[in-house]
């Protein structure tokens, strides 16, 4: 029996380590990670088409007009969106597709596709989150403070997700998410 792949939304405050967790999950050959589009400038070391598709605001608006996004949202002054076409193709091929996106985007996906699975990755504490954000050394103080405020708001919305997983260690967090996906695949309704 071959099922269509799952659409899995993973959110969590910036600095919670979700990028590392998603990278680990992506080692599974049955999982694909959607490459988002953004109007934010690339950070040092980021590569177009790998980390994001970097678009101008005009290009981003054109893609909205063409109904090219599963969801999109504004986050700290920049637009971010999940391209629809690639995700649909992967799902048809039976691959599980991960969208690593913020909370507004997750709520849009949930509305459009009630079958999607939403997972919120929680930092062990706000203090730990702050130290991880500062440790990155890629952002200005202003951006760090903006992101911390946003993180606190996002954590309040974690109750609207299907699952909450605490990222104490990457290994445990990955194991927990893999267990969620495995159980979801075995739901009787997915065999219909
Ligand atoms: P960053 O600028 O740190 O790469 O990402 C900022 C936030 O935007 C993160 O919470 C990330 O998960 C979220 N994000 C990345 N891509 C998308 C997307 O396609 N849609 C939405 N809604 N959020 C995204």
C-alpha cells in the first residue's frame, strides 16, 4: 500500500535549534524539506536555492498573484513563503514534506489542509533561547531583541499545534518527531 506523503509543519522560535533538527530529519530518504522564498537578504554562507530562494519584494508579490504559495507571512519586516509546486510534487511521490515556517504560516496551512501535521519545537527555557540567539553572532542587538519578543509571542501559540516537542538535545528531539511521523503514517484513515 503506498500513501501520499505527509505535509508536516514545523515551527519554533528563532534560536530554538529547529534548523539543526530539520537537517537531521532530512537524512531520511522519505523526507523532503521545502525551500522557502524570502525577501530577506542572504546571511553569510547562505546559498540561493539551497537555504532560500531570495526574491525581491516585486518578485514575491508576483508569486502571490500567481497563487504560487501554500502560505506566506511577514516576519520581522520581511516576507517568507512556501512554494506550492515542489511540495505538491513531492507529496504525490509519497515523500513527507517538511515546511519549516513561523506560526502565521502554520495557521494558513492548517486552514487550507486540515490533514497537515503541525509540530512546535520549544526551547528548554527563554534564557537558553536568548543565549542561543546571541551565540549565533549573525544578528545585530536590535534584531536579536525583536526576535526574542517575537519568540515569546510564538511560544504562546504553541497550544494550537498538534504536537509540542522540547529541544533539550537534538538527538532526542529528532527521535520524538520521527515517532510522531511514524504513528501518523499508521493512522487508519491514511490507508483509505
Ligand atoms: P530566518 O530569517 O531566521 O531564516 O527565518 C525567520 C523565520 O521565518 C523562522 O521562524 C522561519 O521558520 C520562518 N520561515 C522560513 N520560511 C518560511 C516560509 O516559507 N513561510 C513562513 N510563514 N515562515 C517561514
